[in-house]
C-alpha cells in the first residue's frame, strides 16, 4: 500500500503537491497551517483534516514540509513525538537535508524545480523532482513516491541543490522581475503592457531550441553604446532600474564576448556582409614597427595568410578597404597588389573616410565588417555592422566588438574573420579561384 501523507504548509508548493499526490492515489491525512482558511483550501479537494496546531496534526507515514526556509527549522523541532517515527521530507531548494537530522527516524528532501502559483494549473508529470535521503533504504522509498508524481526524478545532494536553486532564481525570478520593470515602463509611457506578450512567449520558446548565449540579441551583445546611452537617459528618474540596465548590459556583452572567443565564431549574421575593412598597424601588421635612422617610414610586417584571405575575398566579390593613418608606400603597394582598390592611407579621422567610402560604394553600414585595434578605430567600429578586433586590441575596442579574434594583430586575425565570412556565405574553397593567388 502507498504511504499516507500529512502536509505541513498551505502555500503554492503545498497546493500543487497535494493535487499531485491525490491524482497519484495517495491519501492525505491532514494539512497544517497557521491560518485554517489556507489549510482548508489545500485539504478540501483531498478530503483531509485541517489544523493550526502541530500537536493535532493527523498521523501519517510521511510528513511533507512545504514551508518557507526560515520557518522550516522551528516547525521541524515542534513536531509531536509520535510523528518522529515517520518519514520527514522538506521541499526547499537551498536548505540542507541535515536540518532534519536527529528529528525523525527517516528523512530526506523532495525538491520540485518549478514555479508554482496557486491559481495556475501545472502538469506535475513534467516537473523535475530532485531527491536526497539519509540512507539507501530511505532513498528507495522516496524515489518510489517521487516516481508516482513525475517520471523526471534525479538524485542530488544538498550542495548541488543549492546551486540548482540559485540557477532557478536567475532563470525564473529575475526574468519575471524584468517583465515587471518592462510593464511599468510601458504603463508610464501610456502603452498597454500586453504588447510584450508575443515577445515574452517567443523568448521562452527560443531557449528550447537554442543555447541562451546563441539566442541572445539586442544592443548589449554588440555593446551599441548609442542605443544603450539613449535607454539609460530614459531611465534617468529611475536610478535603480538604470543601474540594473547598466549591469545587465555589461554582463550580456561579457558573456557574448567570451562565447565568441571560446567558440571562435562571430556573433553576427555573416550572410549580410558585403564588405570588409581593416586597419593596418595592430591588425594587418603587428603592434611593433622597426624604426630606422635614415628618416624613412618605419617598417611594418604583413601576414601571408592574411594576404591570401584578402585577395580571395576580392575574388569572391566582397568589397575590401584598408583605412590607415600610416603613409608607408610599401603598405599601399602591398594591398593594392592583392587586388584591393580602396586603400586609404594618411587618414587622420577614420570615421569621415569610412562614411565617404560607404557613399561611394552604395554600401550600408550594417553590411560592413570592420577590424580595428585602438582608439582611432573606435568611431568606425561604433558605426559599422560587425565590429571585430584582434586578441591584443585595446580594452576600449574590445568592449564594443561583437567578436574578439583568438589571434593577435599581424598574426592571422584578418584571415580568421575573412574565413568565417566566406564560410558563412558558402564561398570558402568553393571554386578553382581558392587554389591560386
């Protein structure tokens, strides 16, 4: 026969557990709550007795504590002596099983990983249940009970369960609060919050198929400061929400940058890229130059693999430009020799040159990947669609890049991004042109 169950608590978790136990043909003998009305609300569908006195709680084989973390220790200690021969279970995510040690002959944890609201139905058979018990025999009994409620039953100790509970707060409680902030912003602007519902629904659906990092969109991924600064100005009268926005945006970009670096993939739709533009010093050349005593221009390096990729990009129909503050004739000759017609040297303000190039070619900024490494590249990288930088770029440049190459300037970082673009467009080693210069 199935063990009988008594519930201590009458909140959201207790309500759903009572319903699930009843559907699984368990007998609930009684429900305790400090408020009898709350106890009746949980007990009546199960035909159980109610009480606001632990000493009067109906006897059972299993005593299931579904109460707040702070109330749990005191309630366990207040249990009547007769009940201590039974099986004590608590449902808390962040409270160790040891809170029950010495209080009952048998004890453990039954933690349902779900958000519960009393008035909203939940399919309990889809809820993951995490269990822990004092002995193997107790665990076997607990697993049997849990399996009657859901097929998703997992053993987990108290230390791991704390991390699980922490992750659940980030996955559930914090996003829900962000929805509340979003609703208030709309209400203050005279907009109905209901317009967010399709967006919220699609956001939840996407992470069923994509990793959260891959599903992330918005200005923070690219660190689009113009958009974010505007948003921050709109929150000027809400300093707490303004700080939340700032910290979340910064953290989103940190995660996106780390993901791009670890997977060596550019976080951008590369099929949209029609043009590539590069700085020279620190990107196509290393950060070091050789200074000569004869007054000539300093000598720069050039990476052979970068050169191959650049000429292949031109052959594949991409517009390619070089924008550099340097005036070295050798640099101009090198890149024109690779078939690049747009080589701009001696450029003091790169954003002006970049915008003139866009006008002359008919390109849109979002169709351009630009790779720079230092402050003179900052404005161009803010303006282009896909800002990238080498591994040894300045921190200010890294902060606005949607991709940080695993290679340094002059050591193949241009080859890295060009290859990714050509692969995304099906042009990498796609025809005989790939096998020559």
